[in-house]
């Protein structure tokens, strides 16, 4: 239910909190219209201004709901006349996803325009303020009806004002202040607490970014208009030599007057700034990019250096005849170090993610085999796309006669390259052992021996090399190769439907059989993990699947999904969830269980999630 706050009859500021759902824009429009109608009794607020303000509210709230998806905080207030700005209705819309840019803004700075064209067409100015955990988009609709002004054609992005921004009288003021070239008092602020607060806020925002283009985008948003009239950033290619790239690429361009962004981008695109030593930090004066007849000012370039390596160049510009004050120069130098560290971290993350994706593609089957007379469906969701998961699965022909099929679902202890080695060994070994006509229990016996054998040392060394290449810590002693595994073989029974099945479990969640009448039972017994002890003989269990019966196999990412102190399988929770799937297809059953696991807790699933469902067809199906 939408919450609308009560407000005094004479209040010039109203605010409300709204959920991030499709009904929010309509509720926001009603809320703003009621406030504007009330204010019309005491201030010269004509119908056109009120309509424009409601339109701005609708646009900003819709933008926040669609692109941030979080709860929205709406503030509408009357701003009194200032020296350079008329009285206005100010709209502020905050969401709780500050890492996402405003719709229409390309983080790389390659898109034309500024995004909210409709807002810019009716507003005097608009802008964005970032704080830790919060992004606020604001806009001013002047009461005198003057829109963008003679130098700001309708349909172009709004001009950012050079006045300090504070959301409202009770909220914490924005860290730092936009400046005017004649405002020496504001420049002095950067020598004191404002600089420390700005750097602390910047560090928090930049540290959470895992994409270098988003780091570049946030850097520009933080600098303009607080510290500079405009800024630009170039990113150097990784590595050296001709394969590394042709040269620095633009990471983004930002201007205090967003209608001038394209002109600045064109002026800067002629050549990236040249610095004497790109591996040493510090400000370097560079030529003003505009023609002297257009405007003049001071420009500085800052090499972005982390770990002794140059990662790019940050450039700022301030209009006017005065040089950039030393306090601002030092502040931006400290800021550039933080930007460089964030870019370096993002690149390390990207390298590790690439390694993991390559490993993952090689460890899992590109597609699973289709079993005649048996429908199958697999769900696999790694908890972290940047790390090779420990869960694996497969369905494959197990016998030379073509009447026997193997299926497996496993979970390696840990994750990353070390877990990937065991996965890379276990799946092909299982296939090979099954095709040598070994019984199901014998397959696990032999796999257990292979995992305990020293023959895996070479593969383990390869994993350590991959970990080092991805910037991970390398263990100084051999790691255990524990593996939980469910392995089975299934033989379809022909035209009459149904199948004959044999399974064995080694330290793995037990498979569940759902009968067509809705009853559920376990069809295996628990046994010790693979790779722990050598003197063990694994046993298998055989049963028949009647037409319409469904076999569910899962990893512990399903059974141990947590909600507070409870787990999903507590009190036979998985059996009850499977019983509710009676009459569903294999795909529908897998999707129903997956949804139940996700809905069980509020937090994201913290482990790899894998399900394998087999269902014996009824005669005449498929």
C-alpha cells in the first residue's frame, strides 16, 4: 500500500516514500498534484507550472522505478528567489541503487545527449547527486514559466547550476560544493573537512564497482560540478605490445552544462592528453581544449597509476582566468589515486571472471543427452559468475548397446580453480568408467581411488597456476579433493513406458522419487564422501520408475538454503515441495523447486544451485 505523509497546511516541503512497483508513478503524480493545489492558494503558481511539475515528478519517479527497481523517496518543495535563479518548484527523487546511472547516460560517454530529455525541456536545470547508498535526481521548474532559457533549446539536456545542492532543510548536505570561478571561499573549503568528506565518500562509492567503465562514469559524476566545470577520462589498454590495443580509449566526458558535453567531447577526441611520465602521479598542466575565442580556462591531467602501472589519464578543466587552486589540485590528485585503485581492482575482477567463464565452459557439457522414453531437465545456477563453481552435472550414453544411460550430479568442496580441477577430472572419468561396463557401485569405488591417487598432482599444479594468474592467493600445501556425488544409470523399458534405475550416493543429498499418485520417498542410502578414505565399497540401490514417476536429484545448494536459522530441507521440506509437483512435467518440476528455493530466504542464494529431474513418460507420450 502506498504511504502518503500528512503535511501542515502551510508547509513548503512535502515528502513521501513509495515502493518500487508499476503503481508508484501514478501515486507520485497524485501526491504532487495535491501539494501543488494547496500551494496555489498562497503563491503565484499557475496551471502550466503545476502541470510541468507533475510531469517532471512522473518522469523522474518512472525512471527510478524502471532502472533502479528500489523503493523511491519523493520530495517536492518551493524554492525562494535566489540571486541567479527565480523561485521554483524543486522535485527530488531518490533511489537506493546509486551504482546505476540515469537512464540514457552511457557510462562510457559515447551516447549523445543527457538522458532525461523531457525533463530538460521543461526545467530550468536538473542534475544528479550521489551519496553512499543513495542517488538523487533533481529538477527545478521556475514559477515564472521560464524553461531552459534562450541558450538552452527545448529537448536538450538541462544545465547544472553552480549553486550548492542540499536535498532539503533536514537532510544531510551534499559533500563538497559546486563552485563558481569567483567563489574563493568555496575553494578554501577543499583544504579542510570538505576535502576529507569528499574523499571518504568517493572511496566508498568507487570501491563497490567491478566494472572499469562504471568507475569512470562515477569519477566524472563526483568531480562535476563539485570540483571542476568539466572532466574527462581515458583508459589505457591492458598489457603491452600491438595486441594490447591501439591506444587510450575515452572513458567518458562530463560538463557542468550538459548541452556543451558534445562540443567538449569533439574537442577532446582529437588527441588524448600527453603526460611526461604516465607511471608517476601528480597534476600536469595541459592545453585548454577549446578555441580561445569560445572560452578560456585552466586544464590539468592526472595519470592514473596503481601498482606502478599506468591505467589511464584523468583530466579536469575550470573556466575563467584564474589557475586551479593548490587545494583543489591536491584534492584531485588524491581522488585520482582512488580512481586508479578502483580501475585496477575492476580489471583484476574482469580477468578472474574471464578465467572462470573459460573453465566453466570446459567443465560442463554443452548439452545433455536425450534419453528415449525419459524426459529430463537440468537447472544450474552458480552463486558467483566470476568464480568457477563446484557443482557439475551430466547425462550421457553409458553402454555400447544404446539401452543404458548414465546421469550424475556432483559437488566439489570449495570453488575456483582448485574445485575446477576435480570437476574436470571427475566428469570424464565417470563417463569412461561407465562405458567400461562397471556397475554403479564399482564406478564410485574406482573414482574414489583415482581421487586419492597422486596422478592428480599435475592437474592440481595447473589449478594453482590459474589461481595465480587470476590474482588469487595460492595455498602452500596440497588441498583435499573431497567430492559428493550422485551417480546413476537408467534403462528405458520400451513401449510400455517406465524405466529401470540404479543409483548410488557418496556424501550427497539423497535422490527423491515422486510417484504419479503424489507420494515421495528416498531411493538411496547415505555413504561417505569420495576422496576421503580408500578402504570403502560403495553400494547402489535399484528401483523401477513407473510411467509418470519423477526422480529429483539436487546439490546441497538446495537442501541447505538458509532463512535465518532454518534450512530448506528441515522437516523434510524438499519432500513436501516435490509432493506439490505431482502432475507437472520434468521442466515444470525443476522450475517449481528452483522458485521455492529462491523464495525460501530473503537473501540471495549463497551457494551453487543445481537440480536434475528425470521423468518416465507414459505410453504414447513424446
